C-alpha cells in the first residue's frame, strides 16, 4: 500500500530520508534538504550580502548539488551573492577531462561564470606526469597539496571573497576519524570548523555549506532533481586509509544513522589542553603561501619532482631534506641514504 508523505500528508512518499527515517514525497524532501543547508548557512553566518563566492566544482555529485542549492537559496532568500564556479584541472586523462565537460555543462545550466586552473599551468606538472614519476602510492599527497593551493590561486585571480566546497557530513566525519587515528590534533581541530577565516595574506576563506548534509541524501537529491553530474572515480584513487575510515563509517551508519553527525559533534566539542604545542602559521619563503615551515608543502613536493627525488616531501627525512632545500652539499653517507629512500 502506498505510504503518504509524513510532511504534507498529501502526496505519495517516494523515499525514506536517510538522516531522519521520515517518509517523504519528492517536493517535501527537496524542501527539507534545502532548508537544512539554509539553516547551516544562517547559523554560521557563512556569507554577507554583496560577496562574490566561488563554488569549487569538480563535476561530482557533491559540488553539483552545492552549486544547484546555492543558486536556489541565493534567489529564494536574497543572499545577495555573486556566484561563480572554479575548477581545478589536475591533468588526469580519462577522468578529469571528462568531469570538466560536466562542469562546463553545469556552467551553462546554472548560468554561472567558470574559471579552470590547471596543475600544468601552475606547477608545470600534470598528475599523469607525476604518477609516471612517483608511482601510485603517494600520488594523492601531491594532488591534495597542489589542489589546495590551486583553488586559492584561482580564487585570487577571480578576486572572490570566499570559496565554498562540497564537503559533506560523511567527509567531515571520516576526516575526524582519520585525525583521531593519526593523533593529528592540529588537523582535528581544524577539520570540523565550518569556515576558515583568512589566516594569511593571499589565502581566501573557505566554507562548507553541506557540512551537515548526508552523502546518501546528496545522492538522492541529485537523482530526483536529475542533476547532471559525473560519477566515475579517479583512476589513481588508492587512498586506502580513507577507504577504511569510510567503510567503518558506513557500517556505523547502517546500525545507527546519527553516527555521522555524532562523530562531527564529537570533533566539534573536543578541546585542546593549554600548553599543547601547535604548529605556528607563517608564510613560505619561496612562494609566499601559508606554511608552518620555511617552505610550504607544495614547494617541497615540487622541488622533489623537479630534481627527480619525488619522495623529498614525503615521509620523515627532514634533516636531509633541509640540507637539499637549502642547497647544502650532502656527505657520501647521506647521498647513499637518500638513494635508498628514493629507490
Ligand atoms: Fe587526486 Fe588522488 Fe583524488 Fe585522484 S584520488 S583526484 S590523484 S587526490
Ligand atoms: Zn611555497
């Protein structure tokens, strides 16, 4: 027997909301989903009227739903924002080239300006070329570090006030778990904040309007709205550690759906004891980007790539790396050690 929508009581329920278990018709689900994002935006005062906001668009479900919902809410509630799309082209044949086609279609559908920044033009390296040199083990380290900076550089070129990203509740909960497992207090503290203030010259503040939106609901929203998105995984995606955290989270969610939001709340409520040493934020002496070391991670990784020492920025060989980066000669023993690390 058809169940009627528990919100309007009129139309037929088409789905059971993963977050609350309510049976809803399509329209009531759209409304509930959009209103929750609106509440997130209002409660955290994410935007101010008159701001230019770049939506980081990958063509995937999260950023496509984000772009759609931001456009709807901006009109419905008169946020007064000027929206645009910004995409990063990592240079991954068979993946990013196809997903960028989706972003270009989204640009037409949503009538938003689009800026694409590529690793090739910013760093002189595509991910295809990086994987050729480093193999498939640490590729995501390069990609993640480069992406962060690429988005900032693109945002600076566009002169936007803010960037918003499609990180959803599942992503945030996964990151909380991973930072707990790694004991990374500095990241643990940062990963649940909904927006990062501009901490240094040249860094554009970021926010996550979908922070409390469940991945399952994002998929349902995109499906019922018939949004045009790209759903293939990156061909270089090994990220095993995140994969385990993800599987663990999905298992928890199947037993208790509130687990996702509970983990986020746990992360939000953790406080760090006074006197615990935190990295001090400074700027990179080479490119001027924010960094807690003399050289930012991106410059170290790039230096390694350009010298044929791709492991330079990975792992813990700081003393040797310091010497190389400051162009001091290595002893024979150090040369041997370095070769053994790189081979
Ligand atoms: Fe980059 Fe790794 Fe993501 Fe692929 S899976 S886009 S290599 S971070
Ligand atoms: Zn740098």
